């Protein structure tokens, strides 16, 4: 039996397959979650998994989960990210997920979600904000972080992406050091994520998931802002999809006929 977790995010769609044919991959979501879903279905088939087969169970989650019309179950982001976080960090942990359009803080105790906080009203503390600012500076996201490490923070005080972008444009127009601008951008995002985290009591075991999860520089800055160690995770961007795949397996086991 194959178990597939599909996390359709606003900017990237992550897939994790468990079972005899185990693998993971990511695709850009693009403008249509439906088209992305069909691409995922085709890619899975190329890799030997037919999602329409009785030998495959699929859980969909994320921003565009309703577009996955072939999934056996649809489960919320909080539940799937918590399950994936447990697999990465254990039954007692805090998960900070920085996505493309939202940021989540999930508190897990004894294997269950005890509390969570979500910011989906503004993209200023998300990966999308970083992408917009990187484009303004004419660099890739990776180059933005490399520049930020060498710079001195220039304050970006606006809470709104539009006004913050105007501040960056002004700094560029003034001829400010690009490394300093990059440092200000990363510091601004870390500050907004930290503000969300400070509304909850984090456990000692706290991990970062989402597209920035592997970035040790961002993790370091965030840890300093929170006053609490946050661990980077190599495959943290797959936390939601991993949780979905694990839940598919658990649901299939629960619903399997009992041997007499």
C-alpha cells in the first residue's frame, strides 16, 4: 500500500509518498491549484503510484486542498503540520511554519495539538514578502540571505507589505548599501514572525518548517528575536505533506478489516 500526502500551498505544492515506493517532490503552485493537482497526479504516476488505485490512500491539505479531487481525505493544515512536526521533532514540540502567504505557530503536547496561532491577514511576515523584496533588489532568495549576513540592519518599520516595499524603494533610491537593505528585510520578517510566536508559550523543543526551514541564518535571527532556540530542519518544507501521508496511513490502518 502507498500513502500519499499532498500539501497545496499558495506558492509551492509539496508531495510525500510513503510505503514501498517512497519519495518526495515539490512543484510551484502557479495560478491554478487545479492544474497543479493534475501535474502532481501525472508525476506520481510516472514514479509508479496511481492515486486512483485501491492500493493508494491520499490525504490533501493546504491552501488549495479542495482542488485535489482524487484524495481520500481532506485534512486541515494545522492537523497535518502538527503530525509532520511530531515526526520531525517528537510528541512534545512547538512548530513555527513560515509559508508563502501565512505563518503558523503550533504547540504540540503528548502528541496532540494544544494550541495554535495563525497570521493569514497580511503577507509581511511570510515568504512571499521576502520574494517581493528580493525581486526589488534584483537577486534570488538565496542571494538575499547571503547579502543580509554581510549587512547592517536598516529599519523597515511598516507592518504592511505595500508600505514596506516603498521603504525599500526609498533606500534603493538613496543609494543605500544593498547588503544593509537585505539585512533590514530579513530582520523585518523575523520580527513579525517573533511577534506571532510571543503570543504563545513555546516548548524547549521548537522547530522551523516551511520554505525557510533549512536556512540557518534566518533561524539564528528568529531565535535571537524570540529569546528561545529554534532548530532548522532540512526537509521542513515537507512537514505538512509528511503529516498528510502519515495520517493517510493511520486512517487506512484504522479502517482496515480486523482479522478474526
